[in-house]
């Protein structure tokens, strides 16, 4: 756990999953981060997803997979809270399954795991078992406290929705 007096300064969210069985269409899972301003609590100022980065470079998707093939994490997102402007108060991070080849839920994808890290400290791990029938899930939230420090909050919530609609649901 992070030092509460200093808050979280930089975090990494790493997502992995096994490739689809031979002959099946590939599973494509995506990390998504929505950043909310203090004056607009339910409408994201911007969203980082699908091989993109925030306008100020504080949130980046440094690795992106469309199949789950490879070693280690398939997707990695870095969040630099110590550089995020004071006008932002919340960042919500989620995972969504692309639905190009028919409806897929987390229970359909083998060995799915997301880890939230601050340096070498593991803040949370989620295997999506609690939301196995969902197509998207919020996995955590970072909130700025009254002293201006960023605090981590684990918040696993599943949704049955498409990737575009998920962005609108993340704030809840």
C-alpha cells in the first residue's frame, strides 16, 4: 500500500490474458482510463484507450495487444499523477472486451488478470471472477484528496455493454 501522507505518484496497470484456442477468433481486451475534472464529475475530460495517450502525456498506453499473445503483460498503462494538472480530481481505470466476432464475457477468456502497481508494490490484483459474465469492468479509481494527494481505491464493477457505451458508464 502507498504511503498515505504522500499518496500515489505514479502507477502502472498491467493486463494479461491467454490467446484464443486455435481456430477461434482472437480475444481483444483493452485498458481504458477516463480522467475527470473537478468541475465536471460525471463527464470525462478525456479518455485514454486503444493505443493512445493523454493530451499532456501523463497517462500512456505503452503496450497494446489484440490477441493476448506474448510474454508477460499484454497491455500496460502508466499513470503519472505527480504531473497531472490540479484541475483533475479523479481517474477511473477499466477493461473492456472488443465485441467484433460476437458477444464475449470475461468468463470466456482464459487466465485474465489485471494488476495495479506503484513501483514494486502491488495495490490490487483482479482475475475478473466476480464479474465473469460482464463484457467490461471498472477495476480501480484514483482520487485526489483534500491535501492534493492521489489515493488508490479498488472498485471492481462489471458491465454488460459495448466499448463506446462503457466510457459513459465508468463514472458511476
